[in-house]
């Protein structure tokens, strides 16, 4: 599990990995692009990024905090996990 602080003005690079990830917005507002779709989110919103989908996060109106969890550790232990950064 991870807790991510997205600073004011943050716009992350595209990332993809073999784990499916569940995100829960804790504070602030932002938007996440998953594949060709963009989802706006705020506190208590929950969304999922499927395996190998290109994903990027952006903060809106100040700092934002996202909590996420996935099956990454299981995939790593089995030698199946892969990632790719950038477009």
C-alpha cells in the first residue's frame, strides 16, 4: 500500500505496470488519466487502474493525497511484475 502526496501543480508522467491498483482519494482534488479516459476525483472517491493501463495523475487546486493498494507484492514474489515509465 502507498500514500502519495501530489504537490500543488503536480502533473505526473505516464506509468504502467502489471498490477491492478485501487486508488482512494484522501485529501484535495485531482484527475487521473487511465488509458483514453480522464477521471476527476476528490476526497472519498475510489477508482481502479487495470493491469497494464497507462496512467497519470494531476493535482487540481492545491495539494492532493491518494492512497493506493494492489497485488504488486504477490506479482513480485512470483517474478511476474513489470513496469514501464513514460509514454
